[in-house]
């Protein structure tokens, strides 16, 4: 989400984010009628639809990313609720990445228009998502301040109550998805929510909830089959924060009340201090790429290899936070820019760190076999997966919400496209089975059977068909990985000048001694 060009400012005299067409259309009455969460069972929303939803989200996320790694789960308490606070650069993918890796079910708050959109609105009702009206909508006249205060108070109270009952919650203190390479200014909503949850916990004689700073690390956030690392950091303890009895009494009576301003601001500053290191923390994305390049070269010089995304992020973090050499950083910026222009990055450096690596013959053979296998499945993929790809590209590449929303549309096309397109695919395949003669295949034992057996066969076919359709999608995801690997192989060929630049950077690093 980019900053606005209409001149609208917040109370800090900063430009408000641009509103998409969807977020600028507020349907306030529908928001008031949105289902409230229930805290008596294991799910705040519908148990049946929540189970289906979480399973589907996890499966699609698995297909969206080439690798997904999670760390720090030991920091998540079992005895109390937790509010996950993360930076926000990848639209709906950010909360989904946390919800599907966190061990607890979530009480969810979301931007108001996510609750009133077609299809997505249905699922938000089943998950009992609570609507939040941001300053960007309020100050542009989307509703009155009284309406926004009332609705937000109700939503934040429900989120607080859910956390007290042991559910997880994720809120993004920046308040909007963005494209910066570091934290932008934090808002106070998450801190106010968790402090009210702490007040309710104290009234009930329970342990305070915690804030979990979460690092969301994407190799290239807007690309299909990129890498993801979800990093749960050490929790922020709230037990030392004093809360007035009036706040405790108010939330105990199910009434929203604002926590003390000094407690909110102090907690916000602590969240910023703890969360900032879990982001790239660079002035520009070019600086970020240069730091990762230095991390790869440093590892190569030491005879090591950053063979996972998590290792690469941690190594780059050490470079970022260490005593660097400005001249080498400038040199790394040039080399990293050349690598990016050629569709390459630090992973393409050879084991000696003096040029670009060559591809593995065995990997090439495996990739070729997989591509040939995929060609045999192409007719099935065309009717089951290609429509979803087209939907994702059309909506994702045409969105007015910025590059940070691109993967959200890709994800939603895969998630909801399966529900919409696969029944059509199954109907086509089933009709083909009964109506079209397949040369060399005798299915007369079914087509000539009595109606009862035909109906039983059709029912079993319908129930089991999502399994091979999902496997076909997974197979073509792996084929995309092979395609990108082959593409990088050809990109590395004949880059003698780039190899020379890498060697010069390596020699400068060795001479400096600061990166070893």
C-alpha cells in the first residue's frame, strides 16, 4: 500500500495510505451485523468451517512457497493467550503465515472491506473475523468518528477477550501493508488490545497474555514459490505493567475502555525495539540485497554454505548489525545490482566465492524427467489448475493495492479457485468417463452396470478426485521450481564480467577482514 496522493494527513501530519476501491466503500450496517466470536469452545468461529479453512490455508500456503520454515515455537505459551505482532509487507499472506504455523486457533481482526467482499466475506463470517476501521478510512469520511470508535471498541474488546481465553491473535502495529524495507511508524491498536486482555486476565485470576514479536521473512515476497521463514521471538512480558482498577472493572463488564496512554506508548516503543531487528532494517531494498550478498560471500570465504533461507537471513542480520566497511558496502551494492539485473543472487556464487557456480548434472536430469512427466499430465492441469493461474495473474497484476497485495490475489485464486473450478473439472471427467469411449480402455463393467453401482462409483470418484487434482497442482509447482532453476542456469552462462566483479569483492572483503 503506497502513501496517498490526495493530501489526507493523520494526526502526526503524515500522509495516509492510499485506499483501494474496495476499502473506500464502507458498508457500516453490514459490519454491525457481523457474527461475534464465541469463546466457549476450541474455535472462535464455526468449528466445522474453521477446521476446513485452516486445513485449506495450510495446503495452499505449502504450494505457494518453495520452502517454509518455522522457529521459536517454544516461545509460545500453552497456559495463556498470545498476541503476535509482525511487520506487514505481504497482504493476506502475512496473517495466514502466522495462523498456519502457530499451534493455537486465532481470534481474528481484519480491515473492514475484507468482511464484506464476495466469497471472502463468507469465510470471514465463519471465522468470526472482527472488523477494524483504520484512520485512513475514518479521516477520508468513510464513517463518523463516533461510529468508528464504537465498532473498533467492540472489535478490540472481542479480540482482547479471545486472547484472555487462550486463543492466538495477530495484529500488525504498522496499521497497513507496505513496501518499505524497514518498519514504518507503529500504531497503538495492538498494544491497547493486549493491555485490555491483561486487565481481563487479572480480573479472572489468570496469567497475563504475552506479545510475541514475529519475524516474517520472504526471499522475494511477490514471487510464486519463494522462500518463507516465520520467526517467533521471545515474548514480551506484561506482568510489570500497572493497570488501573477502572480498566479492570470495565473489561470485566464487557465494556471497552482505553488503557493508560503512558502504558500504551511504553509498550509500543518496546514492541518497536524488539520487532525492528526481525525485519531487513535497511534504508532500501538495494541495501538489503547487498547485505545478503556479503553474507553469502563471507560464508564462502569461510568454506561454508548458506543452504537454507533461515541461515541466509541470520547471516545477513549479523552483517547488518556488525561493524561494516562503507567502501565494501558500496562495492557490494554494484555487484548485487548486477546479479539482480541478471536474475541471480548470492546463491549463484560458486563454492570458492570467486565467480558463478555451474549447475549439477544430476539435478538437470531429475528436472528434465519431472518436466516430461508434467507434460503427460498437461491436459488435466489445463482444466484443473490453469484457470486458477489465470485468475491469480489477472487480479493480482491489476490490483490497485500495490505490489504487497499481489500474492494475496494469487493465494485467493488458488484457495477459492479450487472450490469453484474443481467441481467443474470433476463433472467434465465423470461425464467423459460415461459418455466417451477411450481407445484401449474397457470400462463397460461400470457403464453397463445398474444405476446403483454407477451412482456408487460416481460418489467415490467425486470424494477421491480432489486428491489427484491437488497432487497435479503440487507436481506443477515442482515443475515451476525446475523451470526457475533452468532459467538461472542459463542466466549464469557467459557472465565473465560479473564473475570478475564477485572475485574483486571477495578480495576486498579478505583484505578488510571485517566480514570473516
